[in-house]
């Protein structure tokens, strides 16, 4: 139940569904952007998903490092506070691989590629290029959301079961 089960997880999932089902006419505020500079009207769905993903990665690291002294765990999470450093650097310290490579190693190559793409596009969005999250990105996430969820559970369970530094 550790991969999912917190109340917040269900709130995030409910919010993702609500954002996907929101009527298109509510997105009219973006029409003043030029075509090439306009994000998808549903870009918020990707941003919300990414926030949810960040909470799960923190949970994975906290669970994997639970046997460490609390001050060491807190130091590691503070030192590696950004999502990039958590899926690459801290993940490599804890598991000798990256999160994206772990997804692929567990048979979820397509999810790994999608997550890398969303990571880059979310960063582009946050750093002045909102058009990076386009309709194709939103559609790809929605189409692969179930696979991403299954991949997350598989990786979480394998990592929690194996412990730090083991495969």
C-alpha cells in the first residue's frame, strides 16, 4: 500500500480527472497568445501530474532511507531538494541507477521516455517557454497515465523490498 494509499494521492487523482473533464470553453483566456507561443489549454493537467509525481518520488526516498538516522534522511532530502537531483543523483546514490533507467529496467521503456519528455517540457514551461506543454504532451500523458501508475507501483515495490543500493 506504500506506493499509493495516502489521502493526498486520491485528491491528486481526482484533481487530474477533473482537469481532464473540464469543459473546453473554460480555456478561452489563452486565445490572445500567438499560435506558436500558446500552451495547451490543458497544460495545468501536466503541471498537476508533475507535482503529484514529485510527492511520490519523495515518498520513495523517505521509505527507502527510513532506517537512516532522521537527521541524515532530512539532510539528504534537503541536499537533493529538486526533482532532477532526486530522480538522477539521489536515486543513483540510493539505488545505483536513475529513476528513468529503473522504469526501463522494469519493462516500462515507453513510460520512461514519456516521463523524461514531460520532465523537460515542465522545466521549459517553468523557465519561460509555456508553449512546451502542447496538446500532444497532454494527450500522451492521459493515454499513458494507467501505464505510468503501474510502472510507479512496480518500481516503488521493488525498491522498498530490495533496500538501499540493491537491485
